[in-house]
């Protein structure tokens, strides 16, 4: 790529639409570097990182042909990129395709073959790789947007590994305004993506400075009114009482209510040790700790959000305590006199949190006195977002912007509603957007005059992302509200220190950009991306909680400022992607996991491939690392299905149910007999059902009599004909699955049929088998169809309208039945 363009205001390059891209020298220089090596591009929010990637893509497609792949964390961001690429490139619009969970997997496989540029969410691409639906070999440029997410088991890491291993001419570009809080985190992102160079431009660079404007940041403290302090103090007294009880159990030496999250994690670890040793104190301690966590959340609502948000939260606790199967912790909590007193005071409180009035005043100053046009208010809590929107709506044109998932007492926004809200905001239809964290990251939110943080956020990345909403075209302002002597103070100092450290690290990386390759070599070599039999490392998963719409629906205050980490707190646009079957990563805000919404309800599958061995994986197994491990193995192909029967299918006669030791013991202690029902279904369709018990401590983990365990194992083997095999961990399970699949498909040369070879024992089972053999039907719907129409013949001759009357049969299934039954045979 030449370093300069012909004189002119716009970029003039092959495949770039004339008169669309403004010519900015820093973007051209960044693109030139990104063309020469796998590069991390760090550029302040709003200064055109996507333009840099587009220029690289255009050049690679022009010179090297092939395909380009751009990955972005959420569906709205994917659509935004697609619109930009279609506008700025001369490539036909139909050759620039979008892959999200809204697109059927079979359609994606066809679109992939025809597309020149694919813009996708990472969960979908990961699933398509695991399902052997796409081939990365022709991809000549792969862009990872918001690449700071490339850590742990986020799909970016797996996709990058497969891309480097499979692409004939790979080139990676990572993009982020905030790649990490420190040098180690930034270098880890680079290592995970196979990046060799880092290009950093800040607002201090001359070429960049002319396109940015000064953004002032102010921190305003507010004082809690006495009634709120009384509510807070009452809740903290209960926390102290529970901490004293925990101290008596010997799991902590702390008794103060402001105990840190680090200490709570230590307490939890000690309690787990007691439970592992089957000591009753462990179960008592875990219940007490659950109360402490819930009370800390309530305190944070009172201190930093609003009394209305606290009321909503306490009401949810009360409803949970009344529900069937309620925990003892919830029941004790709502019956605790001091908690009930706090509830009464909260209900009697008819004033506002001081942050509400200060928010209204600051917005009035911006829109009125300073003649501004737009304001964004960020808050961690969906409860607060809704309450604040109603309050501000009395004075301004205000709209809320929250994630897609529904929570107790709160409906999420659909993707269409989100898009319409943003379009109206851009068009000036309203002036105040009250948003949870879903608008933090990457999304093309219009330039605003004020960004108001209703509370500080505890990480530098999120703070930088939020601030990037202002100061692009004109001078902007950022105001952070802090409730004095509350957790707000700790979050404020944590974020401020981290942000300063990040800025220093970025400057350091900028100064030593020429040495970055040798520093990266100390951590990882690109040979690490070659296919191997090594399994993926797993990371500890954090249980989500309800309430806070920060992308994980965590309650406020689950992490203290000193303990918050990017993986837990960096949520960005998590709330845009709906939950569903493709469970690649535990969904933050219940939305990020972009699932294949159009997958069939369930199928009975068989495995087999012409080369090597094929393993069919149920999509609900993707929360483990087993699928990624298997996909890395030479001679193993993976295919994803929403399986009606089994977790893994290894041949026409072998199906596997995978149970961790904990899951298996739950079936013996909780009255849940689903494992036996599952194996019963397995045995109906497959000659060789297998149960894999994964983990150690089968006889030691719980207070379950050994004879009960032996009885359950005997029942699986004798009553259901299942082989019960043991593995120690996910890697061992993957090893065993690969061994069985290879033995079945290569050594035994098993034939592949539509179903397993198991013959039905009864006429009813044979009838179900025939109907279930139609793709998209499966055994459950087959039973419903036969119950409705009584005969196989009647099912096969029913029209679509009659089929749709059957519970569980949708338009796709009805159409498929009619297509199979009435379609002309074409061999």
C-alpha cells in the first residue's frame, strides 16, 4: 500500500467507494502497518478504527483475493459494521453478509461459500468452526473488534488459534480503544490473537489531535440523606451479625460489614473445604455467606442507586423466599426483624436519592444554559435506569436503553427496539439517553455534549469506553457522581488508578513498538496456534446474579473496587445478544451469547465422515472446553446439533451422556431422576449408550451413602444397558470421546445411517421412529404428532395448517415435514 494518496479530501483506493472515506493520514499509516504484520491497532474511541480495518480488508481482497472476516461482540455492532462496509466498498452488497444467531446454520454454510466479506458475532463463528460448517483457509484478513475481550474462553481466542492454523495466508488486525489495564493484559491479548505488532495513537499525536476536542472530567460528590443512612446502617448491622457467625465457624477473622470481596472469596474457599470434608459447618457457612452477599447488594442499592431500586430488589428477595424450593438464606433474610425494618423505612421514604436531583440539574445546564443537544446517562442498575428515565421524563425527552434479557419486574428491549431507540437518538427525536452498559462499547452512539456516570465504574476499560461517547466533534464533558462514604469512593479511586496505569502502559508500548515482537516471543510463539491434541485450558466461571444491567446482570457491589477484574466487569455491549442454544460463553447480561435461534428443537444424530472421525456435539455442551479440544485434534471433525438424545454421538450405535460427579450426585440427593430418563431415551435409539462420569471424589464429595451410588451405577448398567466410564477432567473426557469415535468409525468401520441401529421394541416405538426420522422433528414432536393424528399415514398426509395445530410444531418444522413427504426425490 502506498503511504500517501493522490491529493484530495477522500481516500482513493481499489475497492473503496470514491468520495466516502475522509482522508486522514493517521488512518492510512495505521493501515499500512496492519498490512505488514498481525497488528493491534489502539486508537481512541470515535477516531475510525473500523476505517483502518476496512482499508486493510480492501487491499487484501484486491491483492490476495480470498475472503475477509470481521468479528464484533454483538449483533447491533455487527450490523453497524456491515452497513459501513456496504457504503464504503465497491463490493456488491450481497457479497457482504452478516452472521448472527438469527441466521440458520445451514444458511450460514451456504452464505459462507458465496460471500466475500463475512461480518459476524464470535459465538456464531466458533460454533460454525466446531460444527465444520465453514472453512477458514481462504480468509486473507481477520479483524477482531473490541479485541480486549480475547482472554479466558471468550471465542476470540479459539477462533484466532484456528485461523492461524488453517488459513493459507492469514493476517490479523485487532482493534480496541482500551486493550487492557496493564502491560501484561495487553500482551496476553496479543498472544491470544497471534499479534506481532502494536500500533498506538493517542489524542496527543498531532495527526489525531486535530480530530479530537478537549473532554473535561469532573467528579461531584453528593451526601446521603439521613433516612437512607439509617436504612443502610440497619442492613449493615445484619451483615455484621452474619459475619460474627461466620467467624465462630472458623472461616474468617473479619466481622466488619464492609468486608472486601477478596475476603469473601477466601471465606467461600474455606467453606468449600468444610463441605468437601462433609462437615455440617460448611453447609451452614455457605448459607450465611449467601445472606451476606445479598445484604451487601442491598446496601449498595441504598447507597449508590436509589431507594426505589432498593425496594425493587427487596421485593424480589421476598418473592424468592415465598417460591417453592426457596433457599433457607432467602427465608431467613426476609424474616430478619432488622431487614423487615429496613423494608418498612424504604417503603415510607418518599424523597429522592440526591443523585437524581443532581442529574436533573446537570442535564438542565447542558441542554438549557449551554445550548447542548444530547446527553447520555450511564448507570449500572436496570432498576435505576428505569426509575431515572421516568423521573427525567418529567423534565426532558428521555428514553431508556437496556439489554435484551428480561429480569424480574423488568422487560428487556428487543433488538429492533434498541436499533429504533438509537436511530431516534441520532435523529434528535429525544435528548437524553439513560443507558446501562450496553451502549459503552463500539456502538455508533452519536456525539453527545455530556456523558454522566450515575456511579463510578471500577475498571479503566469501561470508563474509557464510556468517555469515548463525547469530545469527538466538539468539546465534551464527563461528570461522575459519587455518594460520599460509600462504595462509590472505592470504585472511583480504583478506576482512576487503573486508567492512569493503562495510559502509561499504552505510552510505553507506543515508545517500544519496534521491540514488541521480541517481548511477545517471551510469551508465545505462533507455532502455538498449530493444531494439536492439547486441550483448551478452562477458566473458573462466575455465577451470575440478578439486578444490575452491567452486562452480567450482577447485583451492584458484588465486586469491590479493589477486586473488580476486566473479565468480570468489562461487559460493554453484552446485553445485545440473546441467550439460546449455542452456549459458547456464559452469557453476560443474558444477551451476549449470540445463539443459533433457528436451530431445530432436537435431533437424533449419528456420526461419521469420509476422512478421520466425526463427533456430533450437543450445543448445550459448549459451556465446557471439550468441543474446542476435540476440534483441535487431527483426524477429528466436529458437528453441532441441538440433540434430542445424548450429549455426544460417536457412531450409529454409540451415544454418550456426560455428567460431572456433582451433577450425578445431584440426581441422587435432589430427587431429580433425569439421568435415568435420559439414558432410557438413549437406549431407545442406540445400541451402545455410554455414561461418562467426569471428576473425582464420587464417594467422597457428598454425604451420600456408597450403597446409593453403587445402586445408581448398577441401575444404569443393568436396567438400561449403559456402559459407565470414569474420567478425571474435561481433557480426559475429550481423550475418551476421541478414542471411542476412532475405534467405532475407523477401526470397526461402522456404517452411518439416519438414526442409530437400535430397533424399536414396540409398534409405538417403531411409529415414533419413522416420524422422528424427518429432519427437524425428533422423538418428542413425533410423539405429539402421533398422539394428534393417531397413525403415521395421517401424519404424513396432514397439511401445514393441521400440523401447526400440534403443540411444539412451528412453521419451520411443518414446512420441513411437507417438503420431505411431498417433495420430489432427486438423488
